[in-house]
C-alpha cells in the first residue's frame, strides 16, 4: 500500500492546471456504449477510477484507441455478450462506482443488463432507487438474484414517460437520460440533476443525434431516436480539483495561478471560499489566489453564525466540504460545516483534531471549526485516507503542518487526482511517495 511522506511548511508558488473532470468522464465513457460508431473523447483524466472504467470497456469488447495521454477513441461496434454475463464482469463492476451508469446504455442497446451493488467511497449509503424507478418508468423490468446479490433488468420495448425523481441524483439522472435517448416517444424528467457534467453529457448525446431540451435546468425533455452516431467531445476541467487548489493556495500559497478553469462552470465554489475571507481574482479563464496572511470568516447579513452546507447544483458540491473544513482551521473566526448528503464524510476530522485543529464534531453531519488565524500551526501526524476528498483535505493539512506527516492508503487519493504529488512539488511542496 502506497503512502505520502509530506514535509510541512513549504510554500506553493506558480501555475497549475486542473485535470479533466472525473465525474464527467465516468458518465461520458458509459455513453460510448449507445452507438456502434467511433466516439472520441479528449481531456480524459489519467486517474485510477477512470482508467479502471476504460479497462472495463475493453473487457466488454469495446475497441479502445489511445490517441494521446488524455485522448481516446472508443468503438463499441461489438459487445461481448458472454463477458457481460460472466462472474468476472460482475466482480469488476462491484469495484467501480461508475459502472452503475452502464445499466441504462446496455439496456437501451441490448434490452438486457445486470447490475451489482457498485463500489466507490465509503461515505455512507448511496442508494440506487432513483436509477431503478426511472428505468422502470421507461419499461425496464427488474428481478433480484438473492444468492448473487444482483439486479437483472430486461426490456422488450422502452417507451418514453413522465417522471418526477425522488431526489436529484446525478448518476441516476445520467442513467435515465442514457436509457431515454433510445426509447420510443417523449420522456420528461422533473427534478433532474443539472450539474455542469450532466449538461456536458446531454450536449455530447445531442451531438450524437439525441434530442434533449431543457439542458441546464431540472426539467429535461427527451424525444427518443432510433439510433445514435459517433462524435467528438472534450471534458471540462474538474471543478473539485479547482476548489482543492484554491484551498491549498489559500492555506500554504505565496501566489498561485490556477489555469484554464472554465469559470462559468464553477457555480458558487469561488463565492463559498470568499465567504471564508479568501481572496480570489479572475483573469479570463484563469484564477489567481494571492498570498493570504489572514482570511476572516464572514457572518451572514443579519450577523448570524456562518454555515456552509452542500446541496444539489446549483448549490455547493458535497465533494468540497472536506477541503473547506480544513481551510477553515486557519481562518479567523468560526464556521459550521453541515454535510447534508452523506452521513460518514466528516469522520476524518478526528485526524485534524489530533493535529491540533479546534473542531467540534456535533454529529455525523455537522462540525464546528474554530479557526487559528495562522497563530498556531497544525502539527504533523500519521493518518490514513478514508476516501478521495478526505484524503486531499488531509494532504492540505499536512502541507501546512509543522514537521513531517505520513498519509497511508493514498490509493484513495489516486482515484481522483492525477499525479498530485508531482504537480504540487512543481509548485514547491515536499511530498514523497513510498
């Protein structure tokens, strides 16, 4: 198991460019199954989760051509039906969170699909009801194999339908969209997720011949077509990585440029960091975070205590709460971090408390952070990364800490961040992989 050794106290300065968006990549990679024609996708991040999904496509019979490090062409002309029914496919799917989004494309393409409980971060219950209910509305019939813990879904005919989703699930919305584009008639999805990556998926599908209106809203209308053709698509910069870099630059930076961030797709992420008192300058497609000797947490307009919480888009993505929490430890003032969407994501704060942070974990969803205002450094420690986002938060803490820290289980960080130690060392960090 790999680990990071981090020598704290080194300041960051220079330019860094975010990778392609992991969450978008996992969606659009599933969409290549909807056509027999070649689909070229650019700006694919070279990270563990995405590479595993690409390998799963290869195993399924998809012809994969790597044009460059982050540029691939996929041709799903022939799918290996025998592999799709095999134990190997089931076991591999269980290890990949993104595999659940293959359900819709495979059902639309083949009339049959198998889904196992997918893997991913252990951050609390991540139910699949939204996926299943939406696909049932389109004509999918589910049966459950109790011995193998598998859901088998079949559909002789997919027919468009109106549906009101019980939650604005991003992966659930993606799955339903990819099923509906090849269904007969019109599908209306109300309370659809509308994240930039869902918008990107819809635009890619439209470029393949799909008919989708309402893109960017929570009300999507899809007119089914009989087939889709090939296309080219470029993945957006990863807004979670952009937010992570803002947090690093605020806490340990001497002036950091974050290049080519597509600011129009960042939503309220920059504004949320500004609520912590962090200065961020926008320069075209780039962000500049100057050195922050102090940053003071704002109060609400009525003077009440600042609370930062997650919500479906255009609210704040839950993936950045861990970063915002650790950055708050060196702010002036106090803030309540409220993680509404997952019940296990704040448990990593015990590691920060061991490092000297002043944090009260109120319950599994809420933590109060009392900032040190840079008057007292965190001290080094040994810790284990429980998930991708907590892992990057612990890395930021270790970079700001006094002494040398060790983070184990960094395979979790590798799942979401490409060559993170190499890119940060180029800015002045001292991080060694062992």
